[in-house]
């Protein structure tokens, strides 16, 4: 095997999805405290739980939402596909109420009933997110190092517009070709079809490609299932099973070291 292309996941691999979301929740809930005295920790806990429940119900009613493959908290701010599709048209028509409703119910669990405040907090959450995009420290340096020897691609779950928004905000969109999203593929990771599409666009065989990601199921096992080599970017918030066999660096610098040392997948 001669590795020629390295694909990366985006969220919690390059882009700090959990960190950015935590900062936005903190800012929005602190705003609520300043406006009405809501306890920030209690409000955040309630809103996260309500969002999970409502997003799960939405996916059951709207198959397109299931196929996009995003988290419940991303549903509270992310731009959704603008294609003229009956499923998305129906979902977009209720999106503002969906988001406001999550905050309304969260406030209610803090014994606060204020529709105008719920609407303001829903808008603020989106606004804060557009100002809070973080990449992991050293991410670009590590990626540029890998790019000296390999072509870089990206395989990510989410609406194309939203994922490109993140990439442009952290200044890394220029590093990847191709960029394949679950919106474009019509299926999210771990479905093998999104990997197959990315490989086709890159013009490489599975045996000549490596996948790097933080999810054991969606990135590592899924990539292996189509014949790719996989590197599990096992950050501090994830511990590998004791029986896991494979590459498991803790950060992107470690990924770069492995790839440039030529020890991944029997590189030649």
C-alpha cells in the first residue's frame, strides 16, 4: 500500500465542537441570568435535555434530519439546507418555533414563563455561535505538515453550509479537497456510502487512503469497513477500550508524527 490521501473528520477532530458549544451555552445562560435571574447551570442542563428530546422526535418525523447526522445542540443554531425539498421545506417552516420552544421549556423548568425571553435567548444562542468557532490548538500546523506528503480530504456529518461556515471561520477550508458532507452524500457517517463518495471524488482506492477521526464508530470502524486504514484521534474526553487494536494518538500533532514517520498502514 502507498498512502496518497488522508481524510479527516471535522467536529471534535479539527474543530472544537464540544468546546465551542460549551462556551455558547455558558454565554447564553449567563445572559438569561442577567435578564431574569435564571440559574445558568440549571437552565443549560434543562435546555440540553429538551433539545435532545425534541431533536430525536424531529428526526423521527423528518427523515432528512436523520440523514444530516448532526447533534441536538447543533440543531439550535446551524443553518439547514435550502434546497427545495418537501421534507426540508416543512422543517424550515417550523425552525424558529422549534428553537424558541426548546428555550421556552428550559425556562419553564426554572419556573420562568416568558415567551419574549425564550425567543431572545434562541436568537442569542445562534448569534453567539457565529462568533465562537474554535479549532484545536496546533491544528493547522499539524495539517500543513501532513499536507507536505499527502493529499488531504474531509468527510463530515452536517449541512454543507454549516460545515463550510466552521471551516472558513477557523481558516482551514483551503487545506482539503475533496470536502464531502452528509448533506451531499445523502447519508451520514458511519454509512459506507459517504466514504465511497469521498474516495471516488479523491480518485483513490480504499487501500491507499487513511481516515482520521475522534469517533470509534463513525470514523474508525466505518472507514475500516470499506477497506481504509483508520487513526482514532482519542482525545482526553475519550478512552479507548482495553481491547482496541490500532493507532490512537491523543492530538493532531501525534497524527502528523505517525503519518510522516511512515508507520501507518505499512506506508511505503
